[in-house]
C-alpha cells in the first residue's frame, strides 16, 4: 500500500508542477504589506496530500508567502499539531492574530475561503 501511495503521490506532484497556477502580480509596496500580514500564518501540510496541494495552489494564485511546515517528515511540526492544534490532520492553517491569539483551521475549503476573503 505504501508503494501505491508513493506512486500516486508522485503523479499528483508532477501534475501539480506541470499545471502550476500563475500568481498575482502586485507592486512592491502592496506585496510587502501582504507579506507582513502572512508572517503570522503557518500551513502544516504533507507534500503529496491532494487537499494540501489545493491550499498551496490557492496560495500561489494569490501570491501569498505563507510558511509551509511539513508535518509528515518533521517530528517537531507533527508534535505541534498534536499539542497545540489538537490532532494530526492536514492541511492545517495556524493563524496568530495581532493580540497573539492562535487559531487552528483544518479544512482545505475553509482555509482557501479564509485566504480569499482576507487577501483577494
């Protein structure tokens, strides 16, 4: 089963690379403002997860520089998901607001909708 997952994951990643979306082009000041807002966002993800790819493609379309955290291959990030987020489920967007309050958002559609409402 692991071999099948590896093959399918590789195929998914290849087609994602092949049909990668174009990002929004903004002037430097506007992009810098958006980049400063995305500093407090972290996406916990698995590289070949289709739902994670969906979120990463949306990030690329919107030209968002959100830190990616590989919760499959990095034990520290996996542990953060368990202890702070409550479960190992990806994709998960860690949102830290201006007051320091942290929210963990788990569904890919919810994450994409959040990003679109905040940055589009």
